């Protein structure tokens, strides 16, 4: 089970900050398809940062964990 959690602390913080920026931008500045795209990217970034699991890292066997 521990091999699922391959995200380091810096990676999680950066994803959280970028996710909040993408989601905020989508809600404040965007409209239409771009709003949906930026909101989805933000939600995915916040979700992966909060649980510490990135499906791409598992698939590609990448780890940023110290």
C-alpha cells in the first residue's frame, strides 16, 4: 500500500498552490470551455495533493518522495 504514495512534500505543496490558482482563475476570470478546463485541472491537482497519490506516477513508476 505504501508504494501508492509516491509524492513528496514539495510536490504536494506545489500541486496544492497551482490547483488553487487554476480553480480561482477558472471561477473569477474564465468562461465557457476554458472555465471548465481550468476548473477540472485545479480540482484534480488539489485532489492528488490532498491524498498524496498521482495515477500518472504509479503508471510511470515515478517517485518524488524523499
